[in-house]
C-alpha cells in the first residue's frame, strides 16, 4: 500500500499497489484518475480517513476515472472514520468500476 496525507488533488497509484491510503486529510480531496497502466480486472482499494474533521471528497468520473456499479461514491468523510472504496479496472470501457463502499461505524 502507499498513499497521501494531504488535501487538494490526490492521484492514486493504479498499477503498483492493491491499496492506496489517503489518511489524515486536512481539506477537500479531489480524487483523480489513478496513474499507471492497469490491466483488465485489476483491483484497487482506497482507504480514506480525515484528520478528525469531516472533509469533502470529489471524484473524477470521466473516462479513466471512477464509475459506480451498484453503490454510491462517498461525497464526504465522517470525522475520524475509515472509508473503503473497492474498484475493479474495466479495460473495455476504460473505467475503475466502484463495486463496494464501506464505512466504519
């Protein structure tokens, strides 16, 4: 896993890790299209957590970005709670299909 502790534009690594951690968010996170050259069916899990204050999450939903399949992308964090976003790369359609979202209770 690897990750970022920041705000602003965050670009997950799309072909060298299975989990990308976005921890200690200090402001709004604009989650960009993952970098790299993923292969069809590749899995990527994003783990997101703020620094104790709710933060806004904006997602890239254009080609190469995140496409929702049977769930809903989180638009904000819940203070001090982990969120996991599970994605599968669809090389035919050129999207990271978001197939699971779970938040700590």
